[in-house]
C-alpha cells in the first residue's frame, strides 16, 4: 500500500496541511486543512493551528531569513570527498555568521549544464537548528511525526516538474507568499536556480494601509476587493482608483525582485546567456487582480497562473475540505510539492535535519540490516539446537532398541547368558496348557503376549498382525484383502517355527529341567512361555479343523498359501512335541 504523508506549509498568516499519497503518476489527496494565523515568527503559529487529522510523516517547508540557499562550483570528485567539501563549507559559513548558531544543512547536485564543463554545481541549503527544533516541538504538539524539512523553493520545483506543463524553455516559477517569495528557474525539467526572497503580498497591504491610514486587516480586505493592477480596468468609485494607484509602487518592487533573481542566477551558476521565456505564478499574492498582466508588460514575457489541481485526484476528500481546497488552491501548491516529495523518492530531494536527529536516523538505517540479520541468526541457532536435541534423542532411542534386540539375539544364541529385557506389564511365567475354559478374549490376550515377546526378542517388523477379514463389498477388493491376510498368517507361522528351532539349539546351555519352573532365568521363562503359546495355537487350530471338518483346498495361490500355513503349523507343533 502507498505511504500516506503530510505536506505542511507554515506561514505568518496561514498554515496549509495537505495529506495524501502518490500512486503511479497521480497524487491522491485524502485530507486538507487551512488554519488562519496571526504570528510574528514562523514557529509561533503552531499553537494556533487547528487540524482535524494527525499530520504524521510530515514534510515541513522552511523559508525566510533563517534559511540560506547557496551554489558552489566544485570539481567532479567522489561522493565522500564531496560530503567533506560541503561540511567544510557549512562550518565556514557558520563561523562567518557570528553568534555561534548551529546550522543544519543538506545538498544536492544540479543537473549537468552544457555551459559548464568539468565541474559540478552543488545546491547547498542551510537552516538554523533552533528554527528546526522549534518546528519539531510545534509539530509534536499536534500529534504529528516529522519526516524532514525542505526549503519551499525546492518543493515548488518538484510541484512544477510533476504537475506543470514542461516544454523546452526557461521558466521562472514564483510563489508569492505574504512575507516571502520563493523563486525557481528551470530549463525544461532541469533545475537551474532556487531561492527565497524577502517580500510578497505584504508590500501591497502596507501601501494601501499607508494610503488610506487603516489597519493591516482593513488594507488586506481592500486589496482583495477593490484594488487591481489591470491598466485597462475601469474604476467604479474613487476608492478603487485610489487603492489601485497606491499598489503600483509595490508591484514595481515585486518586479525588481523577480529580475534580481534572474541576475543572481546568472552570476551564481555562471549562465550569462540566460533568458526567460515564461513566468508562472502561485501563492496567495498571485490572486491580486491584474498582476499577471502587469508583470507580463514589465518583464516582456508571458505570465500565467499555476494550477496543478487539474491532474491531482481529490475525489477522496470530504465535500467541506474539497471546497476549502478550491478556495486556497493557489496558496496550497507548496504543500502539494512537499507531500509529493515525501511520498515519491524519485523527486529532487533536499532534506534538512538537525544533527542529532540525522545521527539517530543514520544509525538506525545503517544497523537495521545488521539487527535483522542478528535476529534471524539467533532464531536459526535456536531452531538448530532444538532439532539437534530431537535427533539426538531419536538416535538414543534407536540405539537402546538396537542394543536390546542384539542382547536378545545373543541370549537366544548362547542359551541364557545375557539377561534380556523383561516384558513390560506381562506375566511370562508358565501357564497351564489347557485352554478349554478360556474365553475368546483370554485367548486373544495370550496370543498378544506371545507376539509381543517374540517382537522384543527378534525385532522383526513382519510380526504385525494380519488384518481382519475384509468387509468390502467389491469382490476384487475382498479377495485382495483375504490374500494379504493369508500371507501374513503364513509369515507368522514361519517366524514361530524359526523361534522354536532357535530355542532348541540353545537348550544344551540352559538350566536343568527341574529348575525351570522355580527361579529360572528370564530367558528360560520366556522359552517356556513361547513354547506353550505355540503349542496352544497349534492345538486350537487342529481342534477347529476337526470341528468344521476337512474342507477342499482351493487351487491357485490361495490354496498354496493354505498348504504352506498348515505345514508350518504342523512343523511347529511337531517341534514343540518333541
């Protein structure tokens, strides 16, 4: 999801808060607020701001006399050398300013110019840290979070390149505020010059207030209602003509400010042949009637108003905020540029931060990957330790099982040398061979005991019980299940016969026959138990055969398995009887 940010343009008379996000080539505005102010210093206006939303991830614009933008021509050097050069430049400027005021700065390279060969032009922006800290405190009071500070002129340039009509021409873009004028000169999409100047619409208000001997608030009202700079305008009353004539001198001062910006650009960037092709105005002062036409005659270039909202999506705004944005459309261009810079990393960036805040962020950014790698390493080591412990426990259990099997096999071969593991929870003492009075459950338990004893001795997985007779309705599945049952029974008979033969082979080393029933070793008890269980199984099978009568043997594989089963049973019974 796109990152939602806030652009804040704080002035002496108004503060604009614009919130939204950039998606593709379109910026989507989600909230807007304009707070009227009346403060003498820029940081003092925070306490009077009323914002219906929290300005989180805020890019705050800075301007005025506490912000300085310079241009330095340097040879083309690596980035680390360029950083050192700019640090020395900032330290030198801070020493010359007097008072020992700490300066926060940032820089960026201007696009390569064809008029300059072998050198780079660096835009260096500086601001007093006391100003930035005051802004940070005011923003925190509104519940907002800071993203960074940016000069208003850089925000204006990004708004122009993203939402303006770009052609192969040199354009001067001016934001006429109440006390300051932010000026940008661009050639096509390339930035040539950016600077903030002292002046603005306050010049017109002071001229009207002096002419009519009224307050500043009344002069602002007269400026917005009856004053005009259109030479062809027809005045309806004497006050309108008087107010219009009084602001001509202020309009001349504004023209001089713009012309001085062009001259300063020529001297700073060394572009002696620079010539303007067009002028674009925005800001509250640009709403003065007749100002574009007056400046067009004074500068001899076309002058027009900048309206970026034609390509900005405002459908998500509530109706009241949308009407407010339409009212303050010219004043909100810088706030739009600030929000665009915070949301889109591809814009031309100059981010000023206090030294302490910059160090904290640099530490977090540089060590974020290391911290994440450490967390992953600790997690992997924990998982590996757990897995190793499980594998070791499994290996130990397997080793104990194999040792028990080997001990049983050795005891079977030697005839009672080693002591095998005692069958758990089973009575392996000799039982009466007569099972006439035993029920089906008792016989089943006796068979399970014999099978478990043989399993512990031989460790053969083939001793698994045969499945019950299949209840499947399909004949083929029923026949397959019956075949599996017969094979398993034959296998169990073979294993029982091998067990008896092994027991007979070790009979010479066992104790005398008279001592087996009283205090005999476990191996002898197991032998007696196994012999009697197999004998009982053989007798029970013969008895069932006598009761049901002889049945004709089926041909095929089933008949062969039945014969094999009978032979194994008879052999086992014969071995035990002998």
